[in-house]
């Protein structure tokens, strides 16, 4: 069973090494006594089968993961060693995910994480007042740091001296062995002289499948649970207040933080930060004292029941804190409900579409509906010069609002101020119609039949080069023949689409 546990924990690499070691023993049913040899041979065959099954299982799982993880995912490329290195990713040279590497790294990590858990246990013991002298010493050091913050740079040096170098030296030069009754005398008469008497202390990872190894596994399991619980509590507390699911509350917090930021930028240098840090640290550490917990959880005397209306009433500290908290919450809720006013109506914008028509190529002088385009397709537009077909849709009903918006009006409205939008876009070479249907026509050019794109309403056709230059001038209404294109502008109001 120990070999089986080692195989499942070590992974395929060490399983294979154990396999090879047992192959070198060359156990056969004929060697040695019959009973012992047969049982040893059976155990050998059983372990080889288990190791091969575990290795095959890891390979199958790796194949499955390679099929499940998408190859075009950018996050997967970061951890993939075969991805091209763009010089910007810090993970470009890191190995990809494999079960064997994960198993090896986890075992190495678990064998070395014990020092972190020991430090965590000592911090908890120090803050929980199990030894009041140690906790008071911590408060004394914290007081000196608050009153003189420059001592913070001395603290790491002292920690290295007291916690690393001095214990290592004492381990190399231990005191002479004495009886239990002479321990006090030994500590007072310690004189390290002569050569070192003991080997140097080295930090070694715990052995696999040892008691400390499984103890680290238990601590790691509990730490992951503590992190998950803390993460969920923080998210549950902070996320509804900051993600604008309740816009009134999030807006109030935003206004409050903006005001505090402006206030702190002006008054931060006037606050006694050293004494504030000193009081906060003492209050936090003293709140863990057993006496403080008893005082906070104590109830008022039975002869004096709490009565907020009476000035002579006595409240327990816990009830007093609860009362102050409820009053502060009531003031906050009243301020949020009365002073934070949100816009009830969604944002609105005006969108436009241009109706383009083209003069019939049959020579009858009729205008053919062509396309509803987001651009006016004027004579000097880039699409017109390059001979491209105007973009858009053939039917009015196919025009859709922009993404994230919806129609706030039922119908399109014709823009009656045609000259204004022409002048805003600095469009030249057109004739503006200020009455009637408000069309904006191209000015006729004698080479019009040899310029532009000869195409049908469905597209196609080719461009014919002009024989001469074209000079565009702004024309007046009714001045003569018109060009092959005309357009007019339609407008409609849209509003922001509400998301539930």
C-alpha cells in the first residue's frame, strides 16, 4: 500500500524509476524459496501493472486536455511553449501544461511550503495573546515604528540578525550539556569558544509520504478553503455596491469617494498619520485580547435595561456599537434616497441616412431608386473618385439602428434644411433644392457619360477613363441640366437600448 500511494503521488516519472529498479532485481519464480518468491513476484507484477495504468491514465488525460483546450485561445498561447515569442510576454519561455510537470511541481511545492505555515501559526499565536509578554513586545516595536517611521528600514536587518544569524550560530556552537536543574546556569554562563561543535543547520524539504508532508497537505487544503471563503465574502460585500447593479448606491459611493479624494488632496498633510496608525494598530491587536472579547459580548445590568430615550440608560459595548451602526446606516440611506438623482430618460441621438437615386441610362430622364447609404456619395467623395459602388441597403425597411441603440421614433423624417448639411460637409459640385423634395443633384458634366462607374443597380460594370478634365462648381436650383446622381437626407431619433 505504501508503494501504491507513492506511485499515485509521485507520478509517472518516479513510477517508472521504481519499475526499472525492480526490473534490475530480476525476480523469477525459480529463485529462492517457493512461497516467498511467488509472493514477491506477484507483488512485483501487481506494482508494474499499477504503475503502467497510472502512466497510461496520465497520458490519456493529457490527450483529452489537448483536445479540449482551444488552440486559438490567447491565454492558452501564453502558457504554451510552442507559441511564437513576440518579446512582450513574460511567459513565452515557460513550459506548457502537463500532468507530469504539475505533479512534480506540486510535490516540490508541498515539501517546501511548511515554513510559510509555521510563520502563519506564529503570527496567529502572537496576535491572540497566548503569551502576553510576546504580544506586548510586538506592540512596543510597533509603537517605536509609528513614532519614528525611519526605523522601518532597520527592522529587516534586525530580523535577519535575531531570527537567522544568531540561531544559526548557536546551533553551530551549542552550550555544554547540563542537568535539568542547571539549565538556568547554562543559559547565563553561555560562552561560545573554540571550533564549531555541531553541523550547520540547513533547510531541507520534508520527505514525501512523511507525517510533515501530509500535514502540509492539510494546511494547504485549509488555506485554499480560507482563501475561497474570504474571496466570496469580499465579492459578495463589494460587488453589488460597485458594479452599478444598484445605480443609486454605486453613484452615491462614487460621489463620496470623489469628495474624499478632493478633501484628502488638500488636508492629507495636516493629519497626524503616525498617531492614527499607532491608535489603529493598538486597537486592532487589543481587540483580540480575551478581556476585550468578554467586554464586547457582555450584556447590560438587569436593573438598568437599555432605553435610548433615557439619558441614564446603560448600554453594553456591543449594543452601543450596533446602535451607532444602525444610525449611521439610516443617515446614509436617507442621503442616498434624497440627494442622488439619476437620469430617468435614456440618452437619445439623431441618426441619418441618405437616399440615393440615379438617372436612368435609357435616356428617359427618370430617376431610379438606387440605395440608402450612410454617406451622401458626393462628386468628390473617396468612394466616388475610386469608382466604388455606394454602400448601403436597397430598401428603407432594412435600415437598422447602430449597435446598442434602438428607435425612439416610429418613422423617418425628411431633412428640410438641405443647404445646411451640404455646407457642413463642404460639398461642392452640386445643386441644392431648397423647396419641394429637397434633393441635392450633381451638376451636369459633358463627359458624364464617360466618367464614373457604369453599373446596374445590382452592381457590376466597369470604369471608363474620362477624356478631359472636370471642373466642379456649385450650382443653383433650376440652372440647367443635372448630373447622374441625386440624394436627400432622412433623420430619425434613437435611444440607448436598456439592458435588464
